[in-house]
């Protein structure tokens, strides 16, 4: 069973959505992975993609996406005005 490449938390769930498999770890890290990977390839992929020295670019791109989400469109408008964004988020 894979563990979180950042903190070592165990995998608690996995599901497939729109052709991607998502692994859910106890720490709530939920990477999308290729569903064709077997367990050995999956462990290698996690180690290669999210290893500590490569984590900077991963987190930087995640932060950039979150920043764009909250500074543009309906969410940004809701933050400026205090109105509820569409969908009740």
C-alpha cells in the first residue's frame, strides 16, 4: 500500500474519476495518478514525482492555481463583495 510521499501517512481510499485514479492519504494529500499503473509503478511514480527535493515545483504550481481561483471570476467577486459565489461555496 502506498504512503504519502511527504509525511508517510497511509493510503485511506482510492477512486477513479474521468479516467484518472485518485489516491487519498490520511493527511488528505490526494494526487491524481494514471489508473494503468500497477502497485510497484505507483510507488515509484509517487517517489519520483513528489520526492522532497521536487516538492517545491509541485506546491508552487498548486499555490498558483489556488491563487488564480480566488482572484478571478465568481470567487474573486464573492471575496470582494461578501456575496455567496454560485454553488453556495
